[in-house]
C-alpha cells in the first residue's frame, strides 16, 4: 500500500492566542519528532488530516508528511481532542523507519458464534477491544480477528491464542484474557412473578 501524503506548514507560531488563531483557520498545530531529529513545530489542514485517517488503518495510517522541502515517514500519535466538541486540538507525528518495528494499538474484530456458550445460557464477555503489537510500519494490520466459534463454557481466549499476521508480535502479557465467559444473570422465575402479582392484587369482597 502506498504511503498517504499529508502536507504540513513549517514555522507555526507558538502561544495560546496563536494556537487558537490556527484552529480558527481550520488548522491543527502539531510536532514532528523522532530519533536524530529536533522537535519540529508544524501545522496541518484539519480537513485533510481527517481524510487521511478515515481509511481502515485509522491512526495507524502510514503518512508521507511533506514539510517544506523534506519528507518524513510518520504515524500520528498523542492526539489531543477538545473535551466537548471532540475536534483535534493537537497532534504529535512520530518519525518511523520502514525496517524497524514500532509499537501500536490495533483494534480486535470478533467473529463467529459461540454456540456452546449460548446453549448453556452463558454469556460471552469481551474484556479487550484492542491490543498493543509491534510490527514494521508497513505491516501494521488494520485489525486482528478473534474467532469465538469454538469457545466453550468456562473457557477463555487469551492474547497467546490469537492468530497474528506474520511479522506482528503482541507486546502485552500473553496470558491476558481477551474473551471470557460467565453464567448469565438469573431472571426471576415465572412462578415468583405470578406470586408477586397475586400478593399485590386486592382481596375480593365477600
């Protein structure tokens, strides 16, 4: 997959008032950082930023950040959002190397039907919705599939059970539970409901 190009403006002014002005112009202030590179203050067009991250890779989209006459291979990291509107207030761009692994967070996609669990009136309990993995930038998966078809009552799927793509390594404790099972909550019986209705009913007059 080719890198997605995003243009950045150099030499953005700093300070609260200047930052607000940038955001008012539809731009997002940011910083480019990485090994051997002094932190570089930049700004990017907010609409363009949203567009390049709207694909299936999301925040793990590999970007060719064009800043002046230089190109930086980056991933968007440390995104700060407005607490109410949810708009991006600031973004850090991490410079990465194609030949070196980088740690990222990848969403989990649950597929299949835990038939045995359902037949015993138990429930599937998803405890993790993403995991941290290490992979070369161009081998980061958009998601990792978790098949629950063979899940049994009382069973669990742990990180060590996941089938990861070649070149992708989980960085969390392999014994961490991703999917668990538990008994369903016991609903009041029909008899108990009937008794309650009778108890609340007014007594017949003789």
